[in-house]
C-alpha cells in the first residue's frame, strides 16, 4: 500500500521501488541498492556457512573430475597443478645428492627439473630463495614427485588453517578459510604462501603473550624478505625488544644451519644471482607483469619505465608505512594493529605475486573477529567480502584485461582499518568504592 501515492498514475513513477518515467531507477530503488552494500545484511552467518561449504565442494568436484579424466588418469603426474613446485623438488633432489650449490646454476637446475617431469616439464623455473629455504624443502625429494607435492600442500594447509582458527575460533572458520580463493591459488601453484601466512599470522598471535616465540616465527620468514619490510620498523617503533631479539637469533641460526649443511659456496651462488633475478623477474618481467599485484607491477604492465614504476611504488609505500605506524602507535585494539601490519606489508612491497594473496587471510580474520565483537562499520562487510573473493579474479583481470586492481582493493582494506582504528575507544574501567 505504501507504493500508492497521490496523483493516480503518477504514483507509479514516484514509487520507491519502480523506475521513473524516463526509465532511470527511482531514488528509492537507488537508496535500497546502496543500502544493500552499506549494511550487507544479506551477508549473514548462515549464508557465509552455506556458500563456503558449497565453494569447497565445487573445488573438490572439479579437482577429482580433472584427476580422473585427464590424459593418464589418476596415476599421471599432478602437472599442471603445482606449476611452481618443480624447482622446490629439483632443488631438494640436488641438495640430497650432495650438490646444493647447483640450485643456483641454471643449467644444472634445468636438467634436474627435466629429469623430474620429463616431457611434462613446463620449462626452466628459477630457485630464487636464500639457502635457508633449502633447509625447509630438503626432505621433499625423499618422496616421489606427486607424493611430495601432496605432502607439501597438506602441511602448508594444516599450518594455515590452524593459524586462522586461532584468530577466529568457531566451527565455521575452517570452511571459510578453506574456501578462500587466495588459499586455492597458492595450492594450485604449489607455492609456499600457506606457510608464509601461517608464520606471519602466528607471530602476530603470539606477540603479546610470548614475544620470544613470536619473534622466532617472524625470523623464519627470512626466506621471503619482501614480506619483512615493515616488521622491523613496527617492532622497533613499539619497542618489542624480546620479539626483535627472537627474530635476530632465529635468522642467525637459520643462516648458520644452512651454511653448515650446504657450504658457503651455496651462499655465494645465491648472492650472485640476486641482482640478476631482481632485474629479470621484477624489472624485466620474465615472470609476467600480470602476476605481479603491486603498484610497481601494474605500472610496468601499463608500460611505465622501471624508474617511474619504482617512484609510483614509493608514492604508495611511504604513506602506507606511515599509516601502519600510526595504527600501532595509537592506543587501540590489537586485532586492528595486526590487520594493519598484514595489509600494509602487501601494499608496500613491489614484489607481491597473486599467489601471495593468501596472506590476506590474516587481516580478514583479525578484522572479522574484532567486528563480530564490537559491530560492523558501514560498508565493512562488503569490503571484507570483496577482499576475500577478489583473488579469484586477480590473475584473470591482469593477464587478459591488463587490469591490476589488487592495489585498489588493498587501499580499500587499509582505509577500513584506519577508520576502525580512528574510532576505537578504550574500555571504561569502573572504580570500586
């Protein structure tokens, strides 16, 4: 009855739910459309639970269909799943055979990769990690290739799920974490993003209660130095001396262990390829600029020079780092600080590949946990849903439409974090007379 207003037929034109006479949506319909995303009441616990389980079922069904109907059937090698895994397995094989320095020799590593996969080899792939990471993957070549890939994926998945579950306790958390497209992308590529996210998130979880252990977990991230750019800055600014000491000790021990196991020649080989790898993969784009989800990668994809791309990255990285420091130095809840550090880390690094988007699970989990206790801000549910779902399309948009939109998604996430930090009020203590 409310749709009927004075004026006979004119009521249809002015009805909140009907388009106007000129064919444009009425103001009422536009307000309803905006409110649907502003409040996102449709994104309730029941739908999150149901859609996450449905998405997991789709992943599983597609994987088994591919496994059964591909050439060679279930007994064939798992390629192209785990496309970035061959250099891990080949490096492990070379190290176990007593020639660890060969992982930084292109000819020897290429030969090992071809020996591993034969005709199914996707071509030469570099091993660009420091020798510390070689100690992590050393046992892989004990197993057959496909078994090693499965174990690698399951170990990373278990660590990642355990981390997310500790941030957001609850029976539905595992389904949401499993369905997260960022995790799927990492598994499909056979990458180490699940372990990286587990270490980063685990360090944040323990920072307040067990800073030495938190520092040790941060120190283990030294195999991915591009994700450690903000950590020392934040730890120093907040005087987390025990965490800093724990991280320094673990990095030193990790480096010493790798030198003892593989010799200094391996370290010299790594140091020799660092500038070459940086130039070829980051600046020249051998890996494909479409896979690099940073401002730098977007600028190179659009034809900007290396110098201009670095300047554009700096123009984003410096304000992002300042924003993260502001959140950490301002009185506020730890979940928002943790989310800021994780989101800012992805925003400031020039070398952020699409499979690294699994790290977004850390800020999503912390912000969701904080919002479930204190209430969601306007637009916050929609922002978190966008950040959660966007890795599904990030690579497609970059490779086929030359649209690297991840920096915009990260900027939107950082805006939400800053907004939540700005309105934080300390708990009111009631004095006892």
